[in-house]
C-alpha cells in the first residue's frame, strides 16, 4: 500500500519576483515594502503537487483551443460538496463562475437594478461594499452584534427594520463569516432565509471558506437548511482559498430553485461567463479529485497555528484577545483594550511591529479596534510576527501616555563621499531607537532628505567610535567606504578625537583611518585601511562549488554576465564590461543583487578598464539601488581587476560622484582607499516614531 505524502508546511517559500499581491502592493497600501505580510487572504504554502502536475500534463499538449468541460469536471465538484458538506447537488444545479468576486458582481448586476439597496452584515469582507457601490447600487448595513464572549450574532430585528425602510432586492451573506471566522448555525440560517423569502429578496451566500473548517466544526450550506432557503439562495463557492490557488481564477455557483436558476444561468451563458478556461478547469478537477489529503494536513497545520497564536496572546499579550475561528486561515484580533484610535493602532503595527495586517475598519466601522491576521503561513513566520506584535504592544504600554505623541527632535548632519550621501546621526551621548524605521523615514525623497540611508555614530568599547549603516530600505549594511570617511570627518572636525589616526568599529571589523587636513585645518580627504579583500567563496559568501568564483557565467534576466565574487567585509559581485549602454546597470543590477547565488544579497559593480591604472565603475548597492559612489565596491573592483590581470596597483577608480585612489599595502595585504568627505548641511528632524 502506498504511503500517504507528508507535506512540510514549515517550508518558507520566497514569493518575491512572482507578482505576489501581498508583496507588490505593500508599499502602496502601507507606505513601506519591508513589512512581514499577514494581510491579503492567500496562504504561503506551496499548492498541492497534484494540481501542479495536472497543469503540467495538460500543457504538454501544445494546442490550447476552445474546450468544453467534461462530465468528470462537474462530478468532481458535486462529489466534493457531497463528501465534505453532506449536501447533494445535481449537475443541473451548478455552473462555473470566473472567480468569486466576479461572481458577486455578476449576481449584483443580474438580481438588482441600479439604485437598489443590498444588505450586508458588517464587519464583513470589504469587497461586498466595493462591488455593490462600484456597480451603482446602495449598501444598507445590518451590523452583527458581539456578545460578551466575543462571538457574533445576527440582529434580526435590525434586519427586519432595514428591509422595511430600504426595500432591498438582494442580501449578501458570508457563511462562514469573513473576517470573524464564524460558521452560522442552522437556526440562524433558516431565520435569515425565511426573512428574505417573505420579502422577495435574493440571498447570495458567499461560502468560499466552507472547506476551511477547523476543530471539528461542520460547514452548513445556507441553501441546505430548508426548502425555503433552497428557494431563495444563490450559493457561491471556489477551490481558490481551499487549495491556495486564487491566481487560477475558478469558482462555481449552485442554485437549487429552477425559478431562479434557469434565467440566471441562461444570462451567464449568453456572455460565456460560465465557460471555464483550461487552467481553471484542470486545476479545479485535480484539486477536488486528488487534493483531499493535502487539505486535511493544511487544516491540521492551521489549527496548530491558531493554537500558537491563542497561547501567545494568553501568556504574553493579555491586552489583545481573539476568538478561535470555526473556519478560515485568519484570526480576528481585538486591540480595543489598548485604547488607541484606529490610525494609531495601524501606526503601532506598521511603524513599530513592522507587520502588515488587514485594518479592521476596512470591513466596516464595526471593525474599529480590530485587525485581521492571516495565519496561513509557515510557523517560523507566524512566531516572528507574533513576537514583533508583542514587543510593539509591550513598548506602547510602557510608554508614558503624555510622551507618546510628542515629536522627538533628532539632530543630524548630511554628508557625502563622492555623492554617496547619508544622514549622520550622533548617538554618542543620546539613544535613538528604531534606526531601521528612521532610515526609511529620513531617506524618502519627498518627505525626508532623499538620501541613500542613515549612519549612526555610537560609542565603542574597542575603538574611538562605532558606526551602524542603514540603507534607504531599512536594511543594515556591514561596511561603507564612503560612509566611514564621513564618520572620520565628523568626529575629527568636531574634535571628538584629537589624533589624525582614528579607529572606527564596523560590522566587518575595526577599520583604521588617516585624516588629511585642508588649509582650514578641517578634514579634506581620508585614507581608510579597508582590510584585505577575500575571494574565498565561503567567506564572500557566495553559493559556488569551487574555492573561488572568478569570472563565472551567471544568467541575470535575459543576459548572461561573468561575475567575480569578492568580499570587502560585505559581499560584492564584479562584472567587467566594455561599456555601460543598454541600461545595463538598471536592468542587470537589481537582478544580480538578489540572485540566488548570494545568501545575503550583494553589491554589484560594473567595471570598465580604461588603462592598467584607471577603472571606470558604476555601483548598484543592495538596499539602495544605484549610487553615485561605493567605496567598498571600488576596492572590490580594484582587487578583481588586479586578480584577473586587467590592472596593476595603484589604481584610480572613476565613479559618477568622482575619483577614489585605491592602493595595496604589500606588508599587511590590506587595501587602502583615499577619497574626499564633504559636509552638506545640518538640521533637526522631528520624528513621532
């Protein structure tokens, strides 16, 4: 007997560069792109292999012509509904829909007229409102009522009242309910169906989470509870949430009443709304026929995730509560005891916790004080998200209320080395918290200083001072050659050190710098002992089977380039080129920066050899994009040019921002870099973070 497949949902899947909405739209939605995403409702688990394999097999046939769904396609859906929900659906009762949200829109357009009222029950899936209003209809709300134990119930008196006042033609029910995650009981469903029947209202039941039942709860299809319910209910379902395939747009509709079904299905057929495309047809049938084992394991994993979250809140964060959901892969978090306004709650989670959750108010005003968190993620990601939320809430609770909203002034100096410009923050005698967020805020072009990042100057137990470098995206870098020259200028010109030889602690070790004064006694140029370059693949680091990676071919998008991997305390990929034409830097740079060969990403240098002692270079820096200069990159380029026999010491490296002089100390094996450091202006930044 064949052993069942055991799936590993702890596996973290990198969804960058796959057009994933939760990543691609994060900046537009949250104003940042570095948050841990728990917002949009899809899971981060690999789809069941049976679906992927079925699609592969179908695509082995190269003709993608018109298709007609076979009887087995409809059998797969009706059989699934019978097995999972004990509801018998005939072939004639069901037809295809081009996605559930589109199905809602089609129902709105068929069962109502412009200007009609349509009832929804907030807090509820936000697309109900947008679909209704976007199609020229009116939303009328019958808000749910929350009891002392956190569970929700329907306000039937309120429903009867709103029907008398607004005469709606349609009601949209969410069963199980999103975002609450609650399965309605049969009595509740019968009562709401009876009210709709008496008032001539079509009841559209969104049951997309029907298959995601947890803790032994059983889904009750709305149309199954009574003959009356069957007469008025239009049921919408889909494999998309169940099997994590929302990118393959597939849904279905069941209408038991012939009176409602025939004209509606004829209307759908007239425009071929009910014609499944190949991918939807193949994926749906494969999922329903072969994906049950995968789903059962997913549900077990989700229940364990819910338990992890519940235990964390109970033990670590009693000021935040949740009710265990009956269904779905989301939890409805109640933050109301924090006493924050909704904008302040969002700021706390985005700005302090660095997580992206769904704002409770997008589900209606009744969601104020709540957030929806998608827990359909690998457990290490869930644990990290909970930890971040816990630390942010703890910090908020410890913060005196009178000081929480007070702006904080941060004195800074803007400096640059050959145009590689940073904001420098003196932290020698004051603590500045949340430096990654500060880097994001201060670096922004329109609302900040438009710089490559910030550099904090801090005390050190082993050197004259310490520097921490945060790129414009908030990521921390080990070393910056242009930045360290400016740090040296700052501490020398402000006489924080008296000697011209200064030691500076960095994440790549202690660096020694030599000050060259100008005629005014201030720093003109700085020579930095950058340490030794290393080409050992394991120390760069770079994923390469050989000891060193010297001019090895790497495919970057639609180009193949030869890359030399070298470390100057941070990883670099050097590419020698004949010219910088065809947007080479802008197109190849970001692809190489994040290429799979780099465990920690890398800075990329494009280098043209002009003579044995002169290089021209353009730099694409990780976390910052193209910069006018990169000191460690210039050293890496020089070392690679000498290593490959293209150049000899000493070297001048010409960058967009100016020239750097690079030399080699034969006694120590260290590279010496000399270049300018310039102060631009100083000021005070006011932060509410």
